[in-house]
């Protein structure tokens, strides 16, 4: 089992097979527009621009599970990301990352990359680094600035 066994929805509601990202290094992150960590979009975009041509992708998954900090529609979220942070990496459909309605991808990510709270996602901007074979390499807490991931990204690129 790897992340390539999962399908997700893009912001328009279309199915996206994660096998599309085979042989790429990925960062998967749950995002929110009204969070103290929202400025991390800027550094995520900088990483994307620096490494995308080397086989690096970022997948953002909006979630409204943490103090309703992502209340917008998928269209509103897309506009916010582009207008405020120039985001060009994929920000997909809003999902649940914890609980009975959690997206199966997140069930898998949490099993493979446990954090301080075990398998629960603690807050927005929890980041998972995925290698080219679709395996979780490392999990980063929400307060870890994306630029602190550079060495780990470079090591597996």
C-alpha cells in the first residue's frame, strides 16, 4: 500500500488518482485560510517553485476541522490562495482529516507517519513528506516552517 492507491477530488470535484504523482517527491499538507500558520503558503510556494522542475509536488488539502478556520467554498479557497499567496501548486477539495468522515488518504498518512498525538492531526499545516515510491518519510508539526524541510526534500530528490 502507498499513497498511489488513493483517489482524491480536486477543487472542481473531479477525481484525481494520486498515481498521477508516481516517481515524484511530495509534500501533503492540510491547509486553512484563516489560521495563524496560513502565511506558510508563501514558503510552500517558494519550495514548489525551487524544486518543481526536479520532480517535486505539493498537494494542499483544505480542512475546516480546526476552529472553523477554512469556512470558504472550494472556489473561494482557490481564489484566496492565488490572490494572497500566488499559489500554483494543487489545492484540492476541502476534506476532513480526522474523525468518522476523514478522507481515506489521511487515514493512511496518519498510520504511516504518527505524530505526538499518535495518529490524530493536531492542527492546520501538518505536513507529510512522501518519497518517490509513495512512502511517508517524515511528518512535520504545524509550527514547523516549510523552509526547515529543505534538507529532507533535497535528500530524497
